[in-house]
C-alpha cells in the first residue's frame, strides 16, 4: 500500500535537479516576481462593495464636483454630465455606468526596457516608489535636509538595481531647482537616466507638458516610438478633495492625454480632514472622485489608459496631521484595491508609508502592515511602497534598500500557498517516516523548493546570536548604507545613449553633471 | 433634494458626543480589544482545505505515529486506533471524524481576573507571548545573555500592563535555576505573580505536575476553585515531528488533563527539516499530528479543552536554521488558522517572531507581517506575538513593549472596515461639500470616530520632522526602555495575596525575592 522507497535511492531526479539549480532559474520559476496575483484578502463583503458603489453614484449625481476648467466642463457636458447653477458638475448614474463599461481594462505600463513592463490586469501586484517628499533623511546624522535632484537621480539608480521595486514614480522634490519648469523637466531626466523601469511624474503647469513631451520623444527616438511605448506616466492630482476638481491639474491631464501619456487619476483625500473620517466613507469619496476622473478622461479621449488612483490617507485625529503608518491606512488602501476589482479596473493606492522619522522598528512594522495588506488584496500598483518616512515628508535611500527586502517577503505572501498533489507531500512523508531518514533535510523536494519557493533576504539577518556576535554584531542600517554606496559607485546601465544625452543637454538646461 | 444643513447647526448632537467623550469609553466601544474577529484573509481555497484534510487523514491512516507511551497506546487502542507491528499507531478516518465531531469547541481560557478571560470561538483573535528563549536581549549593550527567572517575572509584569498582549505563555527559560523541578515550579510562580492574564507553561517531566497542581490549588483557593477556572494551560509538545509522539510529553499531557488543566497540542515541525519543505505539506503534517493529539486527548478524557496547536516553523534552506520572520512563516500560520476554522476548532499558531537580533527595522517588518496575517486569517491564539528575536532564541523587554504598539495596529486591521449607512457618510459629504465648511475637521462624525475607530500608538512617533527635531529626536528604543523602567518601578497589582504568597513560599523553594 505504501511507497517505502527511500529518498536517497531516487538519485537520478536529484542529480537532475542539482544540475538545474546550477543554472539560473528562468523568470517564471523565481520564488517572487513582479505581477504576482493577490486577492486572497477581502476586507469588504460583496454587499459592502455594492453599498460603496451606490453611495459613490449618489454622490456623483447629487453632489458632483466643482471647479472643473472650461475645457473639461465642455467635454464632460458633451458626454452627458450636467453643470448646475452652483458651478458643480454632476454625473447621472447612466453616464458613469456607460463610462465604466467602456473603460480601458488592458493597461500595460511600459519600461524603457520591455523586461520591466507592468501588466495591470486582474489582481497582479506591483510595488514602487511615489510621493513628493521635501526632505532627504540622513540616517547617519539622524537629520532631515532638503531633497535635491541628485538625491532623486540616486533613488532612481538604486531602484533600478532592486528586484522588488517594480516602478519609479518620483518620490521626492528637487528643491535645489527653483524654476518650476526646469524642476519638472529635470525630474524626468533624473528618473529616466537612472532606471529603465516605468516612471511616474507630475507637472506644475500645463504649459510645461509640451517641453516634457519633446524631451521624451528625444529619449524614445521620436514621437511614434514614444506613443508606441510611453515609459512615463502622469501622476495627476486632478481633484482637491472633497469633490472639487483641481483646475490646473485637469488642464495638465488633458495635455498628457493628448500627448499619449498614461494617467494616474490620483484622489488623495485625508480621512477626517478632506474626506469623511470613517474608513468606508473615505473610500466612497475616493471612488466617487476617481469615477468622475474616469468620466473626464473618457470625455477627452475614450479608452485612454487611466489608473484608478483612490489614494485616501488618514488623519491622526488628535492633531489633524497625516498618519501613513496606521492600521486605518492599511485598511483604506486594501479596501480601495477591492473596489478596483469590483469594477475590474487597473488601480493603485498608497502603502508602505512610515510615520517614523528613521528606518527603525516602527518604520518596519508600519511599512510591512500596509504593504502586505495591499498586496494580499491584489492592488495593481502599490505606490509609495518604499523609502517614505515622516508621513511622506522624508525619503531615505537606506530605507528604500531595506524596503526591497521587506517587499520581497510581502511578495512571498502575495504568492500564497499552492496546494497541488506534489505539495501535499504525502509521498515524501511516507518515504521519510517509514524506513526513511526521519527528516526532510536534503530530500529531493526540499532541495528543489529551496530555489523556487523560498525567498532569502539580501540584508535581513538570519544568523544565530553566536554567529552574529562572531560577525561583529552587524548593524542593519550600516549594511544598507554600504549597499547604497556600492550601487552608486558603479556605472548605471540605465544611462541614456551618449548622443541622445548630448542632444537633450543641448536643448534643455540639465542640472545633473 | 439635498440636505444643506451645515454641520455647526447640529450642536445638540455634538455637545452630547463631547460629554460622552469626557467619560471613559465602555469596553465594547474601544477601537480595539481582545477577541476581535478576523477571517477576511483566506490563503487557502475550500478545495485546498479539503485536499489538506484528506491528505492528513491519509497520513494518519497509512503512516500513523510512533513512540506513544504505553498508557497512551492503551487509551487510543480502546477508542479504535490500531497499533502496528512497526510500533506505529494508526488512526482509521472514521475514528478521526468521530473525535472531530465530539471535540470541545467552547473553550474559554481563564485569567486570574475574569476580565482577562479569552473566548476562543469563531475567528476571535488573541495575541500573546510564548516560547522558550534562552537569551535575554540587552538592547543598550547590543548583547545576548542568559535569561533568568527575574527576566521572566518582569516580562509577565510588563505584559500585565499592555492592553494588546492578551495572554502570557512563558516566553523564556529561567536558566539561573538548574534543577528542572524547581525551574518548572518557579516558572509558574514568576508568571502568576506577575499578571492576572491567562498563563501557559510546560513541564520537563510528568512527575513535576502534581507539585505544580498543588501550587495552583493554593493560588486559586483550593482544587475546586482551580478546576472551575484554570488560569494556567499546559503548552505541550506532544509530538516530535515527523509523526512521532514525544513519549514523556504525552505523559505530562495525561497528568495535566487529569488535573483539569487545558492543553495546547503543540506540533512544532520545521518545514524543510522535520516537516515537508512545501508550505501545503508542512500544514498537512501539522494538521495530521494535531488530529492525532486530539484523538489522544479524547481517549484520556472526552471533551477536555485542547487547543489545536499547528505551529509549523520554517527553515532557511541555505543553512537549515529556523527562520521565524519569513513570508513563508506568515503563510504557514495563516494557512493553519484557516484549517482550524475548517474544523471549527479553537486553534493557535506562532507569529510575530523576528529573526533580527535587535528591535530594528527588520524586526518591525518581520513581526508585523506574520502578526497581521495571522490576525486577518482569524487565528484564535497568536503565540510568540511579541518580544521574540533571533528566531526564538532571544527575548527582549523593549521589543515586547513596542510589540504592544505593533499589535495594536494589527488589531485595528483585524477589526476591519464597517460598512453601515452612517459610515458610508453621504449625509456628511453633502453637508460638507454643499454650503458647508469644505472639510471634515471638527464634524460630529469626525469627533465621534476619533475615539471609537482610531488607534493611537503609545510609543510610535507621528510628529513632523520639525516637532521631532524640537523634541530632541527621540529614539524609539530609549522610549521603550524608559517605559519598561516605569512599569517595573511600580508595585504590581497582580501580586499574590500576602497569606497565599507566604504559604507558597513555605511549601516551595521560590527563587524570587
């Protein structure tokens, strides 16, 4: 009845696996990779999602949004939205439903290297940076200083080397450039010349977009090549919650849409301040605002790629200040992820934010809680996932590097538990327990799964106290600093070709050496 | 059509709420509390759980367990288990199904104070300590030293003050007591005299149990009072995976059952070493072993309270050493939680373990990942949830205190998103956006939810960089040390009554002053 073949006799299989291990694993067999599917965590019931959806439709029909620019009003009226005497534009539910039915659900965000493309279908999860931090965290000096263009470029270069950072939306502001046009253009340059992964950025004024597109055409090798594979998207705060369009950002959005740039429809309310204090209410408002944004995009260009960016944040209600590291924040982003899938839309939200000022234990638990929950909920784009401190005010290179380890474990959790006949392991249990060695060390299964199923940290320490002592009690942050310095000491493979770079520098004032 | 009543006009409701806030919140209205219900995270499908169940039944029927003591063999044979010529005892599936049908599903773990009782029904989640660390982590000196009885007593005293630590299973070994009998008895004394929460402990030899029961009777005020409300449970490693009974521990278990002590059936395999390397396989083996344990308990005393303690751990397969802080570990414990609920049994598993040697960022992400996932999966007893470092070898008081903050956020996540008409917030959105203040600060809803829905960290820092700088850049660990010293400087309300204490000290050699 039972298979008593000892493990050691099956040497053929074992040596074959050993040979396989000697070669690098093909991408699809790596333990973790971009685009693993979440969806096993569902904080909302189906009924709860339907209630949120209906409340959002009510809000769009009854409250609507104020402050749309003239161009947007004209375009949205043309598809059936109604401008009231109070200046608010309202959306009949039939319009919203039509827009939802025809929305673009097949979005791929391109990298400069196609190997970095992100497929935002289903519950596929991707982690990356984002934000607008104004400080750089100097961990050695325990000091916050103004962030610079070089800091931003360095962040992009670091991200380029980190497997678990899948895209690079600009995480901080180059405060050493005072002219906004030059800042926006140099932001693009600093990111694109640092990484071949997909990039997100924003624009201060609509009039800056044409110059940016000109630069991107040069980087892509012409307008057609750019439009074929736009490797930069526009992170667009099209709304000033509650329920007001951000006039100028909407004009930026129109310009980006016409220029072929994917748009992140970013609604960044703050529960208890600019959004209802209840988690469900903050989600309702974010969903309503993003549905309005989707109608806007549809009115300008049906089917243009738009990411449903419900990014509600949380207030610490004692002070009114933002708290990005709270359980409430983790729930908001996970609940939003579920609403994206309720609509079947590619979506994004914020997670991984630390309120902690430094990459300490608090930062670890804050970043892990929301990153893990966002991933398990199947959030397509997890923005601000690494490096963010002080409730988004500070960015830290060391933390970014450690975040790669943290997100690696989160991705392992997203991958989940595979239950196959092989994995149930009855055969190996029989062979081990009855006449076998009485342990699983060195069994074929163990050796095989070691490479395909287990994630090993790059900097996280798993030594015993004895080994740790013998190693001189290495400090986690010091290890991250050493890694940062090693990365930045190498020549970046993401640099632009010399002729392209020279042409860009001739046409634009580039502040990086 | 729309309600434009400004928020400020509804002053009656607001002043009533202000009055309510002035009073302390009743327990059921606190944002977080012991026994919140998880279950929104389901890493296993129904089909996956059924496959795991069938594989476990196959393993019990075909492989069985070796090494049961004579008393256990006799008892288990009497209910239908079969001893093979190979010394393995096997369990026909009909027997396992009968035992499952009649298992005790109504377990309350008692505290010395009934306010600390734990109801293990449904997906109710409780976090607490556990383990057998042999080192104490001195964070100031970055040093691991032998753990002592005083360290254990201090840990119990600290736990007694922490809202989010719901039970105190002995987390470390009193290495300053060399006699095992005295160590076991003093372990109970050190824990019970430090906290009125439920306690878990273990015994080195079955012959130590009668003395322990005698001490517990003295503490409870007689055997009847003890049996009415047993406030200590036996954490029992009844199995040495794979699929072998731990002979002596089984004898301890029998003695504890007869003494009226609830039993934690603890199966602590290590995936890749003493359990299959696949996550599903490690769960199969743990489930099979705990089902065997449940049959054993049933054979001794049907209906005796037993916690289904599938505690599979993870090997770092590069070294074979344990890794408690990995994503694989988080998945194992969450998957086990789901299996407990598949059977409708009260269950426990390990989470919150750090591989990190110190309470640093790595510790934060390791502890958060598994604690959050265990809670969301609805694990009744989350053991080892705080204070554990170096893959269970070290315990840290500062980390325990910080763990209370971390678990507070995890519990907020477990509580989840309530979708009610009130929470959907359409009325407050209308009042805010149309003719209202244009923000939610100071609204009735915001002020009310501030106390009932938001969790504020005790030591976690949410200040701005500016405030943080003005506050002298406080260090998280230093704050935890100060909190520890403040707790230990106060007289513990959990001390035993003086007469009871004197009687115990007269009867037993108590090593604590």
